C-alpha cells in the first residue's frame, strides 16, 4: 500500500534562513507524482511544487525546491530565505496512477513550520 | 479564472441528520476529489469523480457518497451523521494532464453535535 511519512511534527526556522522538511514515501507503482502543499491557518491548501517519478532533475519553484532521491524514496522540500508568511502547515503528497483508471492523492501527516523574526 | 468554490463554509448538524456539501471546480477541470481533514487522522481521501463517474474511492463507510454533474460540479452527502464526522471537508479539482496537481477550495467545516 502506498504511504507518505513526514517525521517532523513541528519545525522552527529563523527568518531568512533555509529549512528542509522531510518526506519519505512508499509505492510499488513505477509512475507516480510527488507534491508539496502549504496550508496556512485560513485552511486553504496551496500547491507549491511537483516532481514526477521519471523526472531526472529536481523540481524548483521560486524559493521552493524538491530534493528528490528516488532510490531512498525521499522527497524533501527545501525553502530558501524563509519569510514570516511561510509559517504554516506543510503536507507532502503522492499521486499514483495515470490515465483512465483515475488517481488518488494521499497525504502525509504534515509538518508545522514556525518562522521566527 | 475563478477558483474552486465550496458551499457552505460552515455547517452545524446534530447526530443522525444528513448533510450535502457542494463543490464547483475551476472551469475546465473535469476531475473532482474530496478529502476529510481531522486533527487526529489528517487528510484522508474520500473519492474522486471524473466525467460524472466515480473512479476511485477511499476507505469510508457507505454513509459517505457523492456525485458529479455534467457541468463537473460535485456534491458530497453524508447520511446518519456521527460525532466523528466533524471535520473540514476539502474539495479539489484537477485538470487532466501530466502532473494533475490539485486545486483546493476553502473547505466546509462540519460540526456534528
């Protein structure tokens, strides 16, 4: 069965520093997608970054980068130059399957990030 | 482009009642997924609809059901509410494409008393 593990319930980072949020996954499907979402206190989930299982290079989106280590089944999120507005819950997610069979995306338990001024 | 719209934003019901939640996806998105979020269980997948067909279902009892209309709008129904159904219900739409990332609505906060 597919599984997503986020081992850091909470993290603190100083403003303007970089922080890494850990995520490991388990799947037997060779085709999958890995995502990170941010959930501020308002509740809405915001897409941050995507990495496909066949992508050779690590994904980057502005201050966000995904450290994808396929052999280790790891997909860590790196946030550079943290800002106060980055304080939120962060979820790692995995989508299995493609095509007409549909897909479902499963989420990890989340990591709450606190950015200190 | 308008985002994913969920109504109502807040809902209070009592045990035994039934409830219907609504979700309007982003225009052009044909896939709609539903998730239940609770502090104890986190985000759990309920079901996914595409072109009015349920393609995938999570591990929830039959009291949880849904449907999708021809305009891609989706409804989720929970019958015979239990206290444990209190949660934030999130709807997400997705274009059919390479990454199929999810675009979430603000959710419906359901409280069962």
